[in-house]
């Protein structure tokens, strides 16, 4: 894994730019409200800067988390199981780093265990770590599969994200309902078409 990918796994992630205080962040929100054309001092907006900064703490909490901590515990006693482990339809919501508006959808993750398995809920938490950062979907897909490979060292992994981007739905072309799919295979999943077919079939299966 290269240095940039390693940095993505550290917690917290600190940019080469000083983090503003909460008061400075709230002042910036008031400036944006005024720029949008409203009065930040009117009754309905007085507490908005405080609410927005609090919400941003939740939206972007992934900067304070590390994938290595999420995937740090594996279970060895699985009866020799070495076939596909799949968790599908993991809901996520993130924010586009280009316009800072949401994109949301579902993630599907599969891997072939090499030395034990990780708790299933940990895969959902892993998606959340990267979703709660400013993102592009392609990069998020790569980050998730890199973390799985780095921490679990499986025989292979597969990650697919399906999402609708509000930067396409609410502005620009306003393509409501358009879905973007990103996909990565590594290890045996990249080498064996049969595993890829099984991955897609399992995702498509309902009930």
C-alpha cells in the first residue's frame, strides 16, 4: 500500500491546514447564509450555525476513525471455512468532495478468508469510516478494498458501491434517479471469472 493509502487509514487524519475553531466554523456558516441571500440574524436561522457544525461533526466523523481499529479482531474458530463471505446491501451516505452535497446508496463486500474471519458488523463499520469523509465514489471503493486486503490479507476481495449523487440530481443535468456503480476485484476474485459470477449472483438474489 502506498503512503497516501496508509495516511487514509490513520486516525485522526490531519491535513496540512490548521483546523478552525468551532466559533470560526459557525462564523463561516453565517457567511454562507448571507451569501445565499438570507439574514443569518433572523429568528429561524439564529441557531443554524451551531446546528450545522454539530451535524458536520457527525457527517465527517470518519476522519477521527481508522480502518485498522475497525478490523483489528478476527475469529479463527470457523471450522476451516474458506469460501465467500458476503455482506450486501450495506446502506451508506457520504458527501461529494467537489460540491459537498450528499451521495448515498448501498455497498456490497465479499472476501475469501485466509486466516479467520472478521465480525460481519465490522464490514458495515468499515464502509461508514470512509463514507463519513469528503469523498468521490471511485476513491471510496478503492479505500474499502485496500483496507480489507491490508488488515485481513484474504485470498481475494470484491467491493461494489451503488449510489445516487445529489450533485447530479439537484444541480447541473438534474438526472434524478441516476445510479453510479463502482467495482473492484482483487486476488482470486480478479483472477477467476467463476468467483465474479457468484458474487454478482449472490448480490442479485433476494430473500
